[in-house]
């Protein structure tokens, strides 16, 4: 399969700290790739480089073969990249429905329309409702974002990212702070997105068992460097990974 | 039964309000017409400010720039080009819009503290320029001796804007029309995108929205309507003073919006009425009315974060009345 | 001539530093721009006038007036600002703006709208000859005061326990309260201390330019320019920014006297475009 996202020799330092150090990685289209590593390994920084939040000191990011280094996030979204944040990021003062309607409006390019109401298009509303139902927030359509529980907010953010119809989704710790039921629900969603919709997924995650059970491929970062990349089986038996990462926990 | 009567009152309310506004200048002495005109102009100025602050989260301390530019533009058109109110208004709005695009282009790159300080700086910069360009603005003396235009439409008697009662109706129509347009903007896709940006710029950016460009358009629209408010001031006062560009003038729409309630569309209108009435009352008995305004503002900020409209809407009997000013989700 | 102008610039710079250091310190810890800073400075000048008239000694008022200003700021912080720390920054800013309105009109009501001159202290009315030109002694005093305050600030922030706590709180508020620092207390201390500095500024400037209603607005804009040039939250940035702006203004009057009023804004906007975090700023904001 072809690589949908590729990094070449990506570097970013904060002062003396090399947060991401010459990472070259390619992600196959349609695969579910997890990025793992001990705390402070540079996972979130790596995500921020991929999604255009940070600009690398050196190196390049390629999306579908095109160099996207330094392009603003809103342009990357138009090219099919969606992301969620580690600290859940939604529009707290808008209702669940309006949250998703705004995301849909963003992807249709009608966001400068000063005349028509957000809900004036029945198609937009029904599309929004079906996305909201697909993540299981159906009963909360008219609730304000700020009134949702932590887990439901994460689901809402999921719905926002789905609304822009991405071909690749970056999920930064999608199950952080969730209880077991919410986690199971989210895992089911991620699987569905990956297997049925064919969306390429890259995620970071703390729960190692979960990572091994859902990933097609796993990338291991340690101190900003990519130390291993392979299938869960390969990673499990990788000596460098054991030493740097799994060994610490055991 | 009770519900039905409440909804009946609610439906009737806009008509009652409209009727009262029509009868008002005929029933009361001329002075009250001019008081109402002041309220209308302040309401429009504050509504334009609140499009920026209440809906997009941009707290500008330099909104007088566009109000002042609108006033000076209208005055210059009336004085030197043509005695046409339509032309004066059109020019004011256009010039204020362009000025807001230019200044906004720099300001919307920044958020929060930096945005606020930049708007203060631009406010002062434009004030200083206005003070220096004596040939255009009249400097400290302001622009005086501005002819007050008449409007003659075919088949209608000539509308003489120098008559205070006539000008009452004229400004009422303009401000009401502008408020309707602003209401449509606030309710539109763009209006909701602004709210989303206010809630989380980052999330909006990563959903593919060009945040800066949306904020710039919002800033420029706010400038345009402030320019219209400034233009309405000219025939009313017959002059333009340098004070329209001053920092304290930038403070007025802020006070008014906070007072009325920034999360309610009509909040600034209610705030404008309170502001002008307090000013008029205090000025009759004391010299320094801003002192009292400051105290009222402290009380509002401390105890009524939703403003007066937000406070009234808390009580059930008034909820139907506040319904027209319904809180935006 | 150039030296004299340089010294004039230096005196402006030191005065601006007194204001900007307080502003930047308050911002660093409370994360809010003290809009009322200029008004407190003006209050300092008026207090100086009244105490000097009452006691007959400028030196007494130089000591007392800043303390009165600090007390006023303490009241504002304790009874108003503190209750708003849980709300959005905008509300804190609006509260401080309300106090601008209140203080500005209250001073007008109390002291009138005309300028109030404070006589220079007898010991400093003369002038010193520098390279064949007379230079007022009092201006030299101001020049000396700036580095003194900078040094005292540096020592206070790095040498005392509370100073180190202030620095810690300004770097990371959550971490500071997590390790058990009394953050609300630090807020009060910083706000009152910053106000005291602006009061000193007002007291120092009173014999030079008198106390007048417009002085607060004038200085706050300049102070904004200084902290933006230097970088919000940075004391040394404020020092550098004050020096730069003071000298630019001093030499600007020689070179482009007509455009001098535009210079601070031009510098401010230029810095915004080229280096928004300021010369020594950490960024953010």
C-alpha cells in the first residue's frame, strides 16, 4: 500500500531539548498506526508537527506525496487531515448540534455566509444529526457542550473531526480520562472508522494492551527519536523497545 | 391558560414597542426626541462593538476610530461634496470598513492582551493624527458649520433633517434597519462560526476555518456599522468634535454592552438607554458623571455578569419579555 | 547638546521604567494588564501635591504618596479584583477599566481640572554644569533613581523568599499553587507593589511636570509601548524598552519634531509585526 503520510528527518528543539529528533516515518493508507513511548518521548510534539501546529526546525512532512511543511492547519484540513487534542477541545457555549454544524460549514466553505442560518439547510442538519448519532451522542443533540461529561466531550470532539470528512485522523490520547465503558465505546468507534470507513488513523495512547490489540502498526518514540516501527508482534519482540520502554515498566 | 396569555403578550410586545416608538416624539417635548436620538446612535455603536466582543470574543479598546472616521467622513461629504445624507452615509460606511480592514489586518493576528493593547495603540494613533490634520479635521476645534441636508423623494414632502422630531424618525429607521441586518449576521452561518472561534480558536483552526480571516471580516463589519453610527451623529450635532476619536469614546460601547449584557442581542440597546439616561440625570446635578458610570460598571462586572438583560431574564414573569432578547446558544 | 539630550532621554526612560516594571510584574503574575496603572500614577502625583502642601516638605510626600497609592490599590485588589480571579481575564480588565473612570473623575472632582504644581525641593532646584551646559539637578536624581529601582527589584526578586515565590508563580501558576505557595497572597503583594512603583513615578514627576488630569492616559500608552517593545512579563525587557523609547523620544524631538507624537505608536506597531513577543519576551500572551 502507498504511504499517505510521510515524515523525512523531522527535527524540533525547544531550547536545548530535542523534542523530536530526526524522525523519518511513513504511514500506510488505511492502516491504524499507534505512536507510543514513555512520558516526554515527544509524542504530542510529533503530532503537533504532523498537523501543522508547529513548524519543524528541519525536515519535511508529506501528505499524499505533497510537501505540507509549514502550511497552516486550515489548509491541511482541506487536504483531508483531521485531529483531536489531548485536552478535549470543543465549542463549550454551543449546543452539540451547532458544534457539528459549524464543523460541517467549515468543510463546505460556506463559513462566510452572512445571510443564511446555520440550520437553514435541512441537509446539513440531518447530516449533523447522523454524525452525532454515530458517536452515540444522539440524546444530547440540544445540550450545550459545556454541560457534557468528560467522556461525552471526547466523543463530541470525535464527531467534529468526522464532520470534516478526513482521509487521515490524528487522535491524541482518545481514551484519556475515560472509564472502562467509555473506553470500550471509543475503541469500537476507532475500529469502525479505520476498518469500515477506510480512514487512516494515527493515535497516541497510554494503555499498552489497548495499543497492541487495535494497531496495525506501532511506532515507538524515545527521547524524540524513532527507535522502532513494525507490527504489534515485531514490536513485542524488539529488543530496543524492551530496553527503552517496556523494560522500564516491567 | 397562563401559558397562552404569556405567549400572547410576547407576540404583542414587538407591536406595542413599535407603537410606543412612533408615538413617543409626538407625545413628549422636543428634548425627549433628542434624548432618544442619542440612545439610538449609542445603541448602534454598541451593537457594532458587541458583534466583535459578544460574538467573536474580541475586546477592542479602540472602536471609536471607526465611529470617528464615520463622523468625519459624513461631515466632509456634506460640507465639500454634496448635501446628500445618502451619499454621506454610504461614504462613511465604506471608509470605516476599509479603515477597519487595514487596522484589523494587524490586530486580529493577536489575541487577548496583545489584541487589547494594539487596539488602544491604534485608537491613540488615529486620535493623534486627527489632532494634527487640522486641515481635514479642524484639529481641536472640530468640524463646524456642517450643512444639514434635506431629503426629497418623488411624491413625498421634503424631509427636513434639521427638525429634531423628523430626525428622530430618520435615525430610528436607519438604526432599526441596521439592527435587523446585524441580527441576520449574528444568526447566520458566519455568526455561528464566530461564536465557535470565540469558544476555541484552536479547534476552529483545526476544523479548517481560516480564523484570522473570519475575525478580520467581523472586525471590518463592526467598523462599518460604527461608521454608520458616526455618520448619524453629524446632522444631529451639526458638528464633529475631536472627542469622537478619543479613548473615552472607545470606552462607551464597552460600558454600554457590559451594562446591557453581551450575550443578548438586544443587550447593548438596553445598555445604551441606561447609559444615556444616567448621563442625562447625573449631568443635571453633578459635574463628573463618568465617576458614577464607573461605579455602576464596577457593580455590573462584579454582580451582574449577564448585564441588566441577563438579570431580568432570571425572573420568570419577565422571561417572556426578555425572550426577544433571548440568550444566544 | 547630544549629551544633554541623551540625559533627558535617560530621565524619561527611568520614569517610564518605574511604570512599566510594575505593569510587567503584575502581568507576569496576574496575567492581566493593569489598565488603572496610569490612573494610579496620576493619583501618586496628586497625593504628592496634597501631602507637600500639608506638610510643607516634598521629601515627606515622596515617601508618603506612593504608600497612599499602594493602599488604594490594596483596597481595589482585596475587595474587587480578588473576587474576579475565577472569571475570565476580560472581566478583570473591565473592572480595572472601571477604576480608570472612577479615579480620573474623582481626582477632577477633588483637585479640580487645572494643573497643580509641586515646588521642587530646595536642595535640588539648582543645576549642574555638564560640558559647559547647565543641567537641572532634579533630572539627574531621576536618572539615578531608575537603576536603583532596577537593582532593588532584581535583589528583591532573586534574593528574598517572597521574591522567588513571585518568580515561580509568574513562570507557572498551577505548579506554584500545587507546591503550596499562597498564590492569592502573592497576587495581592504583586499588585500592591506594582501600584507602589507607579506611585513613586507620580511622586517623582510631580515637581517636574505637576499633577494634571490627562497625565495618566499619556503615560499608560507609553508604558504599553515599553512593555510591548521589551516583552510582556520581563523586567529587564521593560528596562531595555524604557531606555530605547526614552532615547528615541529625546532624539526624535531633535530630528523629527513634527512626528514625535507618532513615534511611540510606530515603534510599538513595528515591534508587533517583527517580533511580537518583544525583545526579551518569552512569547505567549
